[in-house]
C-alpha cells in the first residue's frame, strides 16, 4: 500500500504545473484518501533540503482551485542531481557527497513511497538518474513523471503538457504586439518564441496567430489590412536559414506594406551566433545542465540586427513572449490532457509501475507509463507536417 506520496515540479514554468499538482492531489483523494501527500518546495532543491509543504485536508478540498492559476504553487528550480560540483557551489550538498544518495536518503527519511516529478526532459532525465539509483540500491521507491515542456520536444511523447496553452498565449501576445506594425514606417517586428532546439512552439504559435488573422473582419480601405497584421516569416532551428534569400523576399514585403512581422524560435541560428561570439573571444554563457544561456546570447536581437540592415527598417521592435506564455493557466485542451495523464500517473503509482506518463509515439500513441530510459529531450519538430507546410504557403514562405 502507498502510504506517502511526494510531488515536485522542476525546470522552467509551463502552463500545466499548477493544474497537474491539483489533479494529482484530487486523484489520490479519490482513489486512496488515506495516502499522505507532501510537496517539495522548489523542485529537487527542496528534496535535497527536506523542505516541503504538507497537503492538508483544506488543500485537498481546494485542489481544483490550482487549475485556475499558472506557474507552480510549490515552486521550481534548475537542479541536476548528477552535477555535484554545481550543487556544492550552491550549498545544496556537502563536498564529497553523492547528490543521488542525499536525495534517496531524504526520501527514505521523509517516509516517501512514491515520488511524482512534473517537468521537461531535464527534470525527467534527472528523475531517471534518481529512479535508477533507487532501483540499484534497493530503496523500494517508485518514481512516476509527467511530461512538461512548452517546446513539445520529449521523445517519444506525442504531446507535452502545457505546450498548446503556450502557443495560444503566444498568439494572444502577438495580437497586441503586432498592432505596432504601423506605429512607424518600415517597421520590423521580431517576435521571439521559446524553443531551444525545437521549433514546434514557434510554428504552433504562428499557426494560431495566422488563424486568428484569417478569422477577423478587416477594412483595408482605411489601412486595417490583414496582410500587414499577418506573419511574414517563421524561422526555426530545424530549417536552414538563408539570410540573403529571405531578406530579398522580405524586402518586397517591406516595400509594399511598410512592415515585416517575423516569428523566430529562440534556438534558431544559435550555432552561427555562438561561432561569431567565440571568434570574437567572448565566453558563451551556459547553465548547470550545460545548455547555452539563450537569454544572454539573444538570438532575436541578433536576427533583428541582421534583417534591419538588409530591409532598411526605420524601426526594429524585438519582443519575447516566453514569460507571458509559459506562466499562463492551462487552456481547455491542456486541462483535459493533464487530468487524463494525472489519472494514469496515480493509477500507475498505486500499482508500483514507474515511468513517465505520455502517449507513446513509438507504440501507436498509446497512453502509458513509458520507461525512464526511453525518455530523451531534443525531439525535433517534424517540418513535413501538412499544417506547417500549409502555413508557410499561405504566408508566402514556401
């Protein structure tokens, strides 16, 4: 019998964390009301420090309230349990300690039978490391993960929690920002969308925004022209970017409409930017996982500068929708997906079945607990999909 369960959320925010925490609490209350629940504060950091919330009867009664909010009520952090040097530096473990053992021992000390992790590929690969350590050392704990990433780039999971909401919110962000297209003549607007290695979110955001444009009534006779409001270019990591060719195409758009609107993935063209930085002797900033700090590299600004010169832009506006999108409350699509996955996560945990819950693309999109050793990040966006090719055709980029 599962007597005690622990929850944690980790990594960057996505529009699913608060909902997922509430959904797990509600499902345990329904299926196993006597199971005690705690929630570690600030992800793996709270686990290492033994810092947690207790899920009281009041919390159980109000679990549904959590789905009305974005962010994570229990807090996040970026902690890699196999990066001992970083954890020592941050004061989370002592010199010479094995962080995996510290975490495992803490779970035992706290009396935890099941750990639920809610996070992206870094969170779940860390969970995989922990699950393997627990199994190899006979700790007898079950780890069950839920896949969170607005990039929708977890292998082999069809759809990550929160990604659809993030695309919808990015479209809403653009609906206001792109209204600036005629605040000055020859305006270049670069909408930078999150997505380190995967262009899915940028493409999905552009698609939702483009569909919004098509649904509106326009009055071009007085300048309210759908062509000026629409997306004119989508740049993603999976596709080679020919700056000269694209600039030539967009120059015609600028000359005709006096504006150009671009949706750019934050991971697009990073190799070229990093090469330029290294050639200039600059240090490339990286996080604890070894990822390039894209906020420091700033691809949107780099592309904005490159295209502004080539398009003879009178004004360049760089806008990032990431924090607006990723901290939103879940939309209806994600609410349904989260509750479906959370239900299975609890059922799997009560059976003692570990893994990450998701629709397995390598097994006919079957919803199941997928073994941790099959979970990987960096799934590329499939640019051959009909909806994406149709989008590019409609905006003149095909």
